């Protein structure tokens, strides 16, 4: 071969050919793997002209740059060799103690040796799946559920069973009925996954009676419950509710209980970029999670753990959360006002007391996956509702985030969405003479859906805000 031959560009192979080459090598579980819609949207929403109401991004611009510089300088001066080194798989002691303080703020008594530090809250979910799920095992979650959890469940080849929600969260009575049906078929779920406080994506909060019943149900049937609580401290209205973990644990006791696994994260109360989360579990389960983490990444970043330790040692973390809550409350209210102004009467939405999201339900004849393509042409993004289900439901719903756009951007983003939705409603009305909606494309469930439960009559709320939803 001549030098000139070697310099000639090689003809690109087709993606189909490349896939065929490797298809026999892939593990069977890759056939069930799903992409995260939030990750897919990230490159698009980074464009400065796009108003993103999609990702669950906290507004990290509120973090004081001088404090960041000071803390990193302190680490460089005092702990550089250790911060640049491997650390224990279960996490640095100082970080675990800081985490127990965060949990205490929500009424939970936890010892540092009852938890392990994870690489974000997402790894906590993944480790639980790795430790508990065999192919074909059942996992129960809410309908809808966190869009990032579904790819994790699918990756371990779980069968996902989703339980309807209403304005008070998961309908635990329906959960009991489904458990009875599964038991009659000789099947037992590996765990129940729930986000009881400021649900992602629904924006609703599980009522205290339902929380108590869910914990009792876990005891009665010896079922594990994975309580995912990224948003509990981001409350804008109302009084706090006991976590499932605290309901399972007697007051003042360090007996962590037998059935609730608790996952938390620094992503929403400090920074997602530091990738620090944690998981608390019964000790036999915790030991398996530790083994799973060893094989995954050996340990979470020592550097960011030193940052977390220095940040909490400096104090002021509660004040920072208060600052975020004041800001997010105003942004939530701006979104609610904009929805009332720009969305047609056929739409409904939830009214979250905290967290980062609300859930919008549109007429059945509107498909929000198709709507997203049109919205991106108008430089606005959201998460389509189907991403929160494993069975095709949610096609006429969307998740909206209000934490990472200012009030003017939120108003403009909702205006653009409202314009597109209005066009769809008008077109349907012209073609059919009916504005209310077509019959569902799939048989309606026996139990009421979130859209049916949360679509309430218009009412005037505090400050004259017109609100629809729970």
C-alpha cells in the first residue's frame, strides 16, 4: 500500500452495518434499555435561544461565587492530598454526618453508619435495582413516575407496574388491590418506588393517611419501599409531612426499621454538579448496596465530598435553602399565572406546594411528543408525559419545570406552548366541531386517572390567580 493510498478517506459504514456487526455481542438487557428524555434534550436546551422548561435543574447561579472560591481554596490549602485520593466506598465520615443533619431537618434520626454516599441520587436508584432485581421481577411505581427511574428499571429487565395517583399522591387502596391480584398469580414485587413529597413529575404530595397506610402495608406484607426524596426541603406552602422513613422509625429511636429504603441527594439543595447523593437502608440491604457500589465506581468523588464537608462545616446551608425557596416560589407562581392566561380551558394542571415541577394535562387528541417537535421550532422545551410511563400512557401530558428560568422566560415559554396548544385545539374543533376531546386512544382504566381527578372547576385562588388542578 502506498502512502497516498493510506491517506485516502475510508468510506463510512452505515449505522445498520455497524449495529449488525455488534448485535450478537450485546447483553440481552440492552434490548430493554431506554434513553432518558431529559438527557436527550440537554444538548438542545443548552442553546441560548431555547427556553427550557424541561430539565429538573436547580438555579445554581444563586450560589455565592466567593463562597465557592473560599471553600475550594480551603480544600487546596488544608486537604489537597486527601481530596485528590480515593476514599472509602461508603463515603467520608464528615459527609455522612452532614447528611444526618439534612435528614434531621425533616424529622429523621439516622446514624452515619446506616447510610452510604452515592454518586448522585440516580446511583442510589441504580444500586437498589442492582441489588434486588432479577430479570422479570416486578417493581411498583406511581403513574406517572420519575422519568429517570424508568430507564434504571428497564436496564435490569424489571416489569414495571404503575399505580394511579390523584391530588393526594399514590392511591394506596389501588395499590392494595393490585398487590392482591399479583399475589393470586403467585407474584411478589421486589419493591415499591415512590416520591411521596413534591412528586416528580406530578407535583403532588402524598397525604399523611396514605403515608401511614403505605408503611403499614409494607410491614404487613414484608415489602420493601424505596422512598425517593430529592425535594422535601424545597417547600413553598403548607406544613411539612413525616417521611415514610420517619413513620417507620419510632420517635427518638435509632432503629431504622426493616422495610423503607431512603434515597436523598445534594443535587437540589446544593448542586447537581457535585454528584453527591445517599441511600439509607436496613443493614443487610445496605451491605449489598455497598458491594454494588464497589463494582460500579469504587467510591464517589473525594474532591466533591471534601467540598460538601467544608460547606456544611461553614454553616448557612439552611439560609441557602430559604433563598432558593423564596426564588422558586415566585417562579412557580409566575408559571401558574402564565398557564391560566395562555392555556385553553381544555387544559388542567397541578398546583405544587414545593419541588420543581408541575404536570399539565391536555385534551386526549393532543400528543405531547409531537407537540414537543413543534415547540422546539418555537425555541421552547418541556418533557412529554409518555417519558413518565412504561406503557404508552401520558401521551397528552407534559412536565414543566420552573426552577431554572426567570419569571420573564417562564411567561414567554408558556406563551409559546399555549400558542401551539391553541392551534391544535382550534384545528381539532374545525375538523370535528368538538373542542372537548376525542375518545381515548386506549381503553380507559377502571380507576380514575390523574387527569380525571385533578381537572377541577376553575376557581380564584389567593391574589386572584386562576388555578386548575390539585
